[in-house]
């Protein structure tokens, strides 16, 4: 069926093009998106601009969220059950079982020492809250500190505080000069889970020493920087940053919005550290509801919670309208139950094996700079910017939805992907790179 024969599709896409913002998009040169009709298992049903209906594997898990795939019976059931009771009530002065149950599950799973949960409505907001906790903690101690220490190449969200600790180039800090607080950026740790860190440690420690008295917290994505470049680095760098912070009275914030909930093979990426490097404050989001609804959380230690609350403000000064939305909490709770009842670590480890096997041949292509895999994350890094349109179209031809950025063609498949589906993702990605970047 062509779009001519289906005026409704053409009209939908025309309205979209003329009026809807898509992420990081231009209203002057809008690109035509693919319309998704439905999704089931690991597959999306797309209507292409020409009207063709096509089932494709979602190699992106909808920006890393849909870890169980789509139309998951257990999550649908949780949503239906909660809808019958209530979709939403305010969290000021009220509480409900879905939030209590989810809070319990999160603290059971969380790295040691975390005792308090603040529910936020998106990842960026959970980072805002984490940074606010750190600032309020130092204010309450009577020694305000106003800067954060991080590493280059990170991504922490698009609202202003998270953007201020996102990589200065990737976060386009020059656009907002004067409006963004200027935090302290150490070099990015060298690539590779077993890289030699000695030069990086020396540079980072001396930079830290210059600013030590003003640093409220170190904030970092442990072991894998996601949207900042799919950069895998040594867990010891995470430990080192934590030690620097603690040695100078600063807090440690782990942004595990991308890496948490087994994406790197363990419940939290910080668990690759030896000994395991628990943070004072932890952000979790993305996969939290299995991709059903927007929900995130900021967890913190009893010391942080008590410190913040002892201050003049008398509490943590944050409270989103949709805080702890019951529907989202009920689904998240069912999702965590699923993750814990299945052997998720083994599932992700099989995924990792499939990605390694399937992507290795890309390393021999002339336009490929690097191929790397960690847990359920497979990355092909090119020597040049990705021709996004060509790569996406070629992958769709091979039955796979992929959304590359910068010089990276990558996949984060749903954990439930079968071996043949992982193989199809890999061959589609490698084939798309081969044809679009000969
Ligand atoms: C996606 C992401 C965020 C922002 O989450 P949103 O839900 O998009 O606001 C923050 N930090 C990391 C590491 C992320 O991957």
C-alpha cells in the first residue's frame, strides 16, 4: 500500500512534520520519521513513509528502556490491575502500596548503604534531585560547596543542571555560556576495561586537588558512558574518583540511568569495581518500568538523608507533580519482579556472547575504528560521522530498527532477545555499515 492510497498516513506524517518536535530536531529541515503502529515481543510494526507495513526487531529497546520487549503479559497485567484501583494520586501527604512496594524492591537491590528513595518523573529530574541533595547536604553542614567534579564524555540529561555536568562539547555548553554553572571536568578515562590508568589518575588527582574545597560531589556514569559516546572504561577509575571525593569530604553520585538494572551484566555497573564502590547517591531510570512509562528514582544513604533534613530548609526541596505515579510504580515493581525471578545476569551474558560473535566481523571494515561489547551493549565505532539515514534504511531492509548517533552504530537489545534475533541485529548492523560506509 502506498501513502497515496492511504491519505490518513500522509496526513498524519504531514502534521508531524509541520508541528511536532522530535529529539534534537530542526523545524527547518524536519526528517520524516517512521510511524509505529504497535509493538510486541522484540518487534515494532512500522508504517514506512511509502505506506509499507513492516515488522522489525527493535535493536534500541526504545532508548534502552524496553528490556523485556513489548506487550509483556506481566507488565500489562500490573498496569490493568493498577488502573482499576487508581492511575494517579498526589504524593504530598498521601502514599500508596505501589510506591512502598517499589521502594522496598529498589533498596533490596541497591548497592550497600542506600536507605532512602526519592521518586522522580524522568532521568534528568532524578539527576537534578541528586545534585540538589549534594548541595543541600553541604549547606546543612554550614560549609556550602557549589561545584561538581566529573569526567569528560559523560551524559546526564538535558535539563540545565544535568547538562552542566554533561560533556562540555557534547552538551553544547558554548550555546548557554553564562547560564550554566561551570563545573570541573577531568579527562575521560582511557578506553577499555583493562586500560592503564596511571597517567589519567595523576592528571585527575592534581585537577581535583586544585578544586577540592569547592567540590560538593563527584558525579559519574560508572564503567560505561552511554549517550556521551558509548565509552567503556576501567572500573578502577570509578573507585578512584570515589576515593578522591571521600578523601576531601565530597559525596559520590552514580548516574546508573543507562547502566543500571543489569544492562552491563550486573545489577549496577559499580558492581564491576573491586571492592564494589557503592555511591552515596544513585540515579536509576530508563529501564525502571521496562519501557512502559516515564519513572526514575534517586536513592541516597541515611547520612545524606539526615544531613539534608537537618539543614535550615528542613527537608529536601523538591516535589514533582507526578512524583511516585502509582501506575508507573506498579509496572516498575512488576518489572523488577520479572528481572529478579529470571536469571537476568545469565540472560545478559548470553546476549553479550551473541553480540561479540555477531559484531566481530565489523572490525575488518575499512570505515570501522573499533568494535566493543559490554553486557547487553554492542558498539561499532566508525572513523567518520555515521550516515544516519543510509544506515537506518539499510538496517530496516534487513529487518532491524537502529538509531545511530555521531560516529556510533550501536545496539542495546531487549534482554529477552533470542539468539537468532541477536544474530539478525548484528548482521543487519554490520551489513548497514558495509553498504553505507564502503
Ligand atoms: C538518558 C539518561 C539521562 C536522562 O534521562 P531522561 O529520562 O531522558 O531525562 C541521564 N543520565 C543518563 C546516564 C542517561 O542515559
